[in-house]
C-alpha cells in the first residue's frame, strides 16, 4: 500500500496542494487518513476518487 502526503497526492492527481487542502475542508476531495497529526492519502483512494469524477460531456453538470 502506497501512502502519500498532501504534496505527493496533489502531484499524483495533477492538482495544486492548496486545491487538495480546500477539497479536504469542503469534503469534495478524496478520502484521507490522519496518522497522528499528519494527513495522508492512499494511492488506491486517489484512483477511486478519480473514477468517481468521470463524465461523458461538459453538459453532464460536473462530477458528484
């Protein structure tokens, strides 16, 4: 199991670190784990989250 910090997770999904932090606060991002005070992401959870964001066209109204 591969565990990534916020910067590594952001790089993996090609988003900025502030975007990942905002998604974490709003709840619209991938699930994460807290290890002590550290936020970490499992690569498998990032892949699953990406799958939930799939749309067929721009008129789909965005991913849920």
